[in-house]
């Protein structure tokens, strides 16, 4: 069964599985960042390119949810093209031979944008069929939903556990590379407890399973409602969905501080820091993560100081 | 008044201005000596060189009086539309009816350079959480905060989707600061897939027809918003007329580019060409004056080409330039090093392509919007660059990176690969140009000199 790798919570794994292909969440590692980042390049986007380009015979679904990932998809497609020897003249990066699919997730929320997300899922379906998948029938849809493949779940971003004596914190940010999940451990070692996880792939981007018969009747309609209508993210305009998700949970869980993180050159999440910190009205800390394989001493010290100020 | 073309300092222009006045120079209402703008804070003008023609004087005065003209428009009862992240689409809709004036708040990225940082806009943006990891366009945020530059618009629009992350983040911050924004989606431009209808865009790229239909619907939403602001309807006939008027401006710019970049004698400095190229984006807040300025510039250039007189020796090495520069001294630096810019992709090349007049107007505008190089792939952009570099006989290429800009991280390398494939003998260099490049000028100069030397050596060797 062909593997289809993806990174974004806006790619429904259930839709890939319904086409008879295996959805695989890329476990992005700082080891893949390598030394090849260009000035201004997001280390996460670079790690995705480097990891994906080593995987032959797979398909990749990347999203245009940020400029860096949109361009990473183009870069990756060109890498594969070059490998196929198509370098005699500039070809279109997304020609029919490309194993890379760029899903255009609209940034806006209005009804035409919603229709467009739905149309993009349909286009993804056609791509998967062209690449060896099958057009899903009712039983394929039912089976893929039953197998619980609705969720994008990033295991390494699970906090260790909530301790009642610890200071309850929220962690908020985009995708997190495997090694940088160390920040949860550092928080916990310093008397904190991650009681609200707003990292990509965690609570913020989880969707609630829908009704199977509804899925069979209108799969794209249901996926649009589950993913496009409900996931707040830094790239969406307006970005009100993020604060709508975060603020009530902060109150419900008696959160006392918020740790934001953003990869170097990630404009979307970095800019969120000030706006969301204003919205939550709590002590907040911004961590800038690079492509290194361990959290830097500076980052750890910042977490320690932040925790000390909250205790 | 037909003196030999030359580049003058500001002091030299003052003398020339007095002479021209004595000889009966007729100016537009916003005319005057260039040095008066220094008194208003544009100190960078003191270190620039300007073309000596009255046509160039009018161009500079149009550019440097924009804020003043916008305030006057508001005082005269007009509504101001700030068309953000928009290189030539919403302004065409806005200028479809009298009573609306559209401008390009992103243009504030030149303020730190022009005022040599004295306005403190970048520091203001930093204090608002938008620090120097973002593109210099963050100066716009500072301008909104200080309210000492352009008037705060009655309506702000911003395209989002296949745009740069810097601007999307900055505009969102602006909205959080209390400036409501009408967001509209510009999708990533993709070619048609099997079974889909494909359309050829004015810039030569192709796009699935469904993308055009989607953007046309977005523009319909914008048309309604602008109608509400104007307090009158904007008919499709109004839009068609506005497209025709925009095309007059675009054709003038095309003719100017062909005449300047195609001529062996370099009839106009690169700095004036950079400014001329930005005019069709939003008409510098005055469409009819933009047309008049371009007509005058074109007439001057045609005269100079006819006489074979230019501002640089014919031996100047022909460089193609990629990306706009925030420090306006860079074009002069290139010319002082023995080069000339003979073609450029300043990221608004699509604003010079004629908008189709034989399709429904919103569809035509959608095609223009989707032609934006930012919306497509870097490969598409590279192909356009190659066509233009070939057309104007470029001998080398400079890709100038914009500090912090999300698209510059990988785009330059892809463009370089396309150029290397299609124009294998064209040397390419890439470097970053900050808003105020004082500290980097010696390095940049050395790099440009080395490039020019390389080209000259190639010419000598068989």
C-alpha cells in the first residue's frame, strides 16, 4: 500500500485512507534540518523537504497554509523532478508525474472559501486516484472512518501529565519538531504542568468524529465542517478562531501562564505572540526555536526564569 | 530645454529648477523644487542622483507629494481606500467611480529609506511585536501607529492566501490594533489538471479557469464593499471603463520599458525607472496624473533615443534586476560601478501587462490578480525573468533579497536554477539589501563590481 505523507491538520487522513492509501504523518525531526537552510528559511520547512526527498515511492500532501510551506512543496517537487532527470529545461513543478500535491487551504473563512476547501479535497481525491488509489465507495468511507483516521495526532507533543501541585500552563504554537518536545519536559521539571496544549497536532487541531452515515452521504461536506470550519490557526484571516479557542479554555482550566513558541522566520506564529498575549491577559513567554537538535541553553533558561516568576 | 541627459545632485537640481522656471517651466499643481521635500523629512534625497529632465522632476514630485495629495483628497470629501498586498487590482475597482481614491499603504516600506530612519517607523513596528525578522514593509505598521504620514483609510482591503507571510502577519496585527480589514483570497496559481479548462494569463503563465472564477467572485465581494463606501453603485460598465483607463497607463509603461531597456544608450536612470514601474500599481493615488507623467517621460525618452544620447556610456554592462530594493541608493550604485539596469522584475511586473478587455470585467481583473508573481511558483517567475532578460539582452543578473521576506528564503535559488538552465551563460549573483544599507554599501559595491568585471572579461575573451 502506497504511503501518503502529510504534515498539516488540514489534510484529513481519513480521506487518504478511503482511497486505499496509507496516510502517514511526517515525524519531522531537527536532524533533518541539516546545514542547508538558506537565509530566512524556516527550519521546519527545510526539515520537511530534506526528510521527504529521501522517501522514494511515496506521495506527499503539503498545504499552502504558509508561504514557506507552499514554497517548500515547490522545492520538493523540483527535487523529485531533478531525480527523474527532467532537468533539461524548466518544467512545471506540479506536473502530472510529481509525487507532491499542494492543497490550497484558503486563509479566509467565508462561504466561497469553504466551498473552495471542499473543491480542493475533491482535487486531492483525483490526485490520489491518479497515483494508484481507488475512488472510494460507501464501504471504503465507512471503513476509513471506523478505523479512527480522523485525527492528526503528533505523539511526541503529548505532555507527560497534569500534576495538581504544578503551575498550570498553556503551550501554543505551530508544528513542533520531535526533539523540541523537550520543552514540555523542561516546563514540567521546573514546576509547571501543560494543562492546555495549543501545539499543532494536539488539542487545538483535534476534530470530533462525525456520523458515519453522514460521511457516506456527503464525505466532502463532513470533512469541510470538521476541519475547515473548526480549526483555528495562525494563517487564517481573520485569525479570531485562535483566540476563540484559547481564551475560554484558559479560564476553564485556571491557566496561569502561556508559553508561545515559533520557529525562526515563522512570521505567522511569531506575530501571534503579541496579539494572543494581549487576549489572554496572562504572563506570557515567546520561545524562538531554531533547527538545532536540542533546545538551546538560552531557551531552557528562559523557561526556568518564566516558571520561577510564576511560582 | 533639451539639454543632454545627466544625473544631478539635489543641489544641482535646485540650480536647474531656477533656470527652468526662468525659461517658463510649466508644472502640475503639486510641482516645485525637489529640495523642499528634504525640509519635510526626506533626507535620503540628499544622497541620490536625479535625471535632469522636467519629466523626471514631475515624476518625483508626483511620488513625493502622495501623502499631501491624499490628505487633500480627504479634505475634499473623497473616501480613501488602502489597498494592501495588492499590486493593481482593487485600485482599478476603486477608480471606477469618482469619490474614491485608492493607495498602497505597503509603499510605506520606502519611508525608512527616504527619511533615513528619522521617522522611527521600524522601531515602532518592533514595539508592536513586529521586529526585524519581518520584511521592511513592517514600516507600514509604524505609519499607522504614528498617523503622521498617509491619512488613515476609510476602508482597508488586503489580499491573503498565496501572499507573503510577513504581510499577512503584519496586516493581522494592524487589524488587532483597531483597523478593520476586508480580507480577500488570492489562491496559489495552479495550472489546469486533466479535464479542467485552462486559461493563458497576460504574463504568459497558465491557470485553471476555476481559479479565475473563484477570484472573480472575491472581486464581486469587493465591488459591493466599495459600492457601500462610495454610496453609489459600481456597474460592470464602470469597471470596464476603469480597466480601459488602467490599460492606457499600462501600455505607456510598457512602451517606456521597451524604449529604455531596449535602447543601447540608457536614456533614463534606473532609479526613475523603478519609480515609473511602480506607478500602475495604484496610480500613485491619481490615475490621470500618472498617465500624464508617463506620457511626458516617454516623450523625453523617445527624444533621447532618437538623438542617441544617454546618461551612461554604451559600454555599461546590462544587468537584469530581480526584486525591489528598499534602499533607493542601490540603482545609483549599480550605475556608478559601470552597470545599467536593462530589465527588472520588481514583483509588480504583472501590473504592466494589458488586462483583457474582451472578457467580463471581473474575470479580466481576476486574471490580472492571478498574474501576480507572488501567487505562482518561483519556476513561473523564473521563466518570465528569462524571457525578459533575453528580450533586453541582459549580460548578468542580480537577485536582491528582501531581509526577512518569507518568499526570498527559497525563491532566489529556484529562480537561479531556472536561469542557469535557460540562459546558461548568464552570471547570477544574489545578495540582501536592507532598507537603510549604509553599513553594507561597500560590500554590495564590491559584489556588483566583481559581477561587472566578470562580464567585461567574458567580452574580451573569445
